C-alpha cells in the first residue's frame, strides 16, 4: 500500500510543476523519495540499478569513440568482475567464489593488454578498476571517511591520471573513469541489498511490491534530461546540482532517523554545503542558485518528514510548501 500511496503523492506533486523546469522537479522529488523510502523500508536495488544504467551510458559513449568494440567489451567486463570481486570478498571472504571474479578480472585484463599494445595503459587501467572496486566496498563497509576507502580511491585516481597521460587522445577518459566508478558502486550496492534479503526475514514484508518503486530509476531518467538541458556550459554546475541533491536526500533521511548529530547526517550536510558553495561559482544561467538549493532542501525534508511523521504532519506540509515556492521561482525563468 505504501508504494502505491507514495506514487500517487509523487504524481500529485508533479502535477503542480511549473512548465519551465519540470525535469528538474521530477529529478529532485525522485531522489528525495528514494532516500526516504530506503531509510524507512530498507533498500531495494534502486541505487544499484542507477549505477548499472549510468555504467551503460558511459559504455555507449566509449563505443562511439573507440573504433575497436572488443576493447570496450573487455574494459567493461574487467571493471564488472573487479567490482564483484571486491564486493563478494568483503561479504564472504577470500576463500569464497570471489576468487572466480578475480580470475575473470585478470582474464579480461590480459585480453585488453593484448589489444591495446600499450603495457603502461593496460597496467594503469587494470589497477584503477581494482582500486575503485575496493574504494566503494570499503566506503560501504566502514564509512566514506575511513582511511581504507580514502586510500583506495586515491590510488585509483592516481592510476587513472597515469592512464590518461598515455591513452589515445580520442579516448574520453572521464567516461572510462565513470564506467569504473559506477561498476564499483553497482556491485557494492547490489551486494548489500542481496545480503539484506538473505539475513532479514522482514525484507519480504517491506519489499513485496518492490517492483512498484520507481524513485531511483525515475531519478536517473530525469537527471539525464536535466544534464542535457544545462548543456556543456553548465556541465560542471550539473555535477554540483546532483551532488547537492543526493547529499540532501541522505542528509535529511539520516537526520530524521538517526538524529542531527549523527555522523551519517553531518557528513552529507557538509557535502551539500560544499556543492552549493562550489556550484554557485561555476553556474551560468538565469536562475538564482539559492532557489535551486531551497527546492532541493524543501523536497528532501518533505519526503523525510512524510516518511517519519506522515503526509499530514506540519513538518511535511511546511517542507513541501518551501519546495513549491522555490520551484515556482526557478520555473518562472523558463529554462535553467
């Protein structure tokens, strides 16, 4: 029942969207509901589906830029196997069938090396994929500020920088990096979800109709449209809008469930502030940057408060009013 009611409330709110920026409003609402629903009812594989979808987008871009389709195929499979190797080893131990994942990672790395005829590039691509896989796995297991996750991420970034220096100039290396990153998070998020299904008998109660949840897939769908609307001149600003949104969604959900002083809430709100401050300096458009921030904040608190206190609570109503007010201001410009 709650899935259906959430969908109806989403539709009702969407019906009030100002025609100028409905895609941004849909994107914001979907992410806010995704985090709020995950926090109250437990995660489904929505976040993992977003990661896999984004990985596919970057893979498609690489296929257009790299003439040899076999290179992209082995690059992608190497990334996926490394991602599952780290996720499965963390979940089940080194002596589990994670060994097969690592063997397949090496298999595709060798195939890639033979195709590239560039040992330095092949070496750095392999170890970038490996370290991104461990970065996300360690962040999930120990928290994003833990030294193991940070160290793996730093090593991955260093290998990517080295790969970029020796890669063909026609290769869009940002897409390679994002392919690795989303493969890593896809496996990490999916493994966490599957472990929850295996260990929590309540899962079946909360997820009987998980196929009805469209929050995270809807977020992915509309984020692509918003990115296209903003265009190349605001490509960096889009990343900060997305950063504000995701961190506010989890900041509000975690604060409502664990308290405002919890590390999980404080961390996300600090990142939200970072994306607001940094994005303000790079955004080139007619909209007031602070109105985008208030749209995001209002919707995220609306969803979190509604999940915690109910749709008729004063807290939820006030937050949704703030969302609608600033949506109106943003929409009045007719474009982003």
